[in-house]
C-alpha cells in the first residue's frame, strides 16, 4: 500500500515537472517591438474622402453575374485614375474581363520574386428591407462621429483604396521598391471570383513561370481584433495562413410516389431526413492540429500562467481547450470540418408521396480533410444504399497552410508590430472564403490573409451587415501599414 502511494506520488510529481517544463520552455513566437513606422505625410481628411468616393459607387455583385450592374465598375476604374494619377502614370495596368485590374510596379532588382497585394472591388448587396436600418445611407460615403459609413468600408474597398493611396504616396516621395510590387483587384469576389481573381491568377501564373512564382501574397481575411481573443486584453492580429475548403453534397432518395393513404414503411422524405439527422448527430472530430494549436502557441506567452500551462500542454489538456471552444459556433468552426444542412426538398402536395426527396449539406473543410475523405465519411454514416450522394459544383479542400517561419511571415509580423506595437500576432485558419485561394498555388508557403485594421467584435458584426463602417483614425493606420510593408525590404 505504501509502495503504491509512493509511486502514485512520484508519478504526480513527475507530471507536474513535465507540465512546468513544457510551460517554461515554451518558445515566444512574438517578435520584439519594432521601431515605430513613420506616419506618411498625408491629410486624413483627404484620404478618408478618397475612400468615401469609392463607397459612393455601388459596385454590387450578384451571384448571377447577368444581374450585376456593370456601370459602377466602369466608374470605379475612372475614379481610381482620377484619384491616383501617379499610380496610373508610372505603373503598368492591365484589365481582365473588363474590370479585373492588375498593376505592376517594377522593382529595381528583377531577380527578386514579386510581392502581390490583393483586394476586391465588389461589395455584397444591402439586404432588402434593411435599408432603413442604416443610420447613414449605404452608398452615400458619409462621415459621422469618427466613422465613415458605407457598404464596402470594411469589405473590401478600404484595402483597394488603402493600397492605391500607399503606392501613390510612395511614388510621390520617389520611392522605388527593390522587389516588384503587384496589385490585383478582382471584381466578383463575393460571387466566387471566377472572372476576377481566377483570371488574374491565371495571367500571373503564365507570366511568372517559376514555382513558387511569388515571394508573398497578402489578401483580406484576418484583422486586429481588439476584444475577446483567448480572454486577452491586448489586441490580436490574426493572420490567416490558410482558408477552409468548401463542399456541398446533395443527398437524394427516390420513392415510388403514389397516394399517401398507403405509404411504405420508409418514404423518400423519411430516408433523406434520417440521413441528415445522422450527419448532424455525428460531427467531424474536433482537432487542434487544423490551426488552433498554432494560434494558441503564438498567444501562450501573453496569457496568465494558469492558462499558459494548459496551452503549453495540449497533449494533456487538449480536451479542455476543445470543450471550451466548441461552445460557440465560431470556436466550433475553427476546430472541425463543419456540417451544415442548408436545403431540403421533397413533395408538393400534402396527400401525395413524392417520387424523390433531396437535401443539400454544406461542409467547410479543415486543413487535413480531403473532399474524398468527407464524401467517404458521409456515405459511411448514412449507411443507406438507397441514398445517392453527389457533389454540387466544385468541391475543394482547404488551401495550403502557409509557413510562419519564413522571411515573408517575418516581414509581415514586423510590419504589424511597427504600426500596432500593442498587438500580438497569431496565425489562424480563415473560416470563410477569400480571393487568396485562387493565387495560393503561386506562393503556397507564403499566402496570408490579413487586413491591418483594429476592430472590435461589434464592428466585425457589421461586415456584410447593416451600418458597415470604418473608423477614420483606424483607416490612417491601414495606409501607414501598406506604406511600411512596401517601404521596408522583404
Ligand atoms: Zn471580402
């Protein structure tokens, strides 16, 4: 008995030693503070007005491109030319599919691979019936109480105009980059990006034939969240290193049809409903290795010691981390390939058995899960040979996970620290879709999704929503960030 107590005690001590050892030797991934980035000599009233002008042009894209009014897109091209004359005088500009833009700013050293900045010119529509909820009209570009209001203020015209503003400024100071800088602005990001991003990426792939073709790609995606990341009081610059994949499956069951007075034991509607219920009851396993683990490793040095022990010993406390994360939809989405039944169809009359019924289920794939593996798991779970499983549209797995220990990420990290010294930097996996996925093959190790904007959750909620707005002071840092990113050498 004493022996047992002794060995249990010894094991416990050993465990504590291991936990503390792991915690104390945890590497600090945060780079030291940088010298503050210079503030470009720009009038904030003028730069905000430049962005406001773009917000007044309603470049709304519709899923059915035939419904898209293309006139505003033409107006935007003219607007850029008028607002940023030096950019249009000194950079080479190409147009794809009428409105997709590629600007090339040749570097002094042609042996270096280009740096590519992305942004998109289109915006989502204002939901019908919500117009009256906007305190400032969505396409008026009005400033009130330190905010510029308008559809596209956050997604994504701040990046289009912010990048052009930074390049115009640098041209005015006669700066020439060492590395070629490319800007690519698609015009249908909100509707899958086939005409814009895909065509622009294609053009770049043909022009730059080396692989990888580009040194670094930077698109929208993450941002600097000022509240609520891992309970930290400090803002966290979330840099997307990958984005989740996308797959929609249709589950179809055929029935005999006929009158509902003599139904079979299992109808096509019943079969499909049972299949959907099985999928929802059996979510994909929650995993830390799909991005969460890396995020926590970057944040660990900043959290209180107790939590640091947990972050540093995910082998033991992983279950605790998962348990707390799955409690929210966003945490859950970060942990697993998600399953979302979105459409269910079958039958038209209350007393007629439908000949067929179907359901559509949308999956967002975490890095590490392939389209084939998802389909195989779905079929196995449903376990009903009478249900046909087919892919709708193009399925894709997550985009390649970019590195955090290369020169490109370090450059980004340092630039963030020089403009936002108070922020922690952390890699994460973007849950939604961005144009960057079309370009990822041109720089699979160095495609990042991040916009240099400080935002609280209440403002993040306005993305694609009502009263989208950007802080006029925060916007100055967007420009400052792009100036610093281009002015310092990568
Ligand atoms: Zn966007």
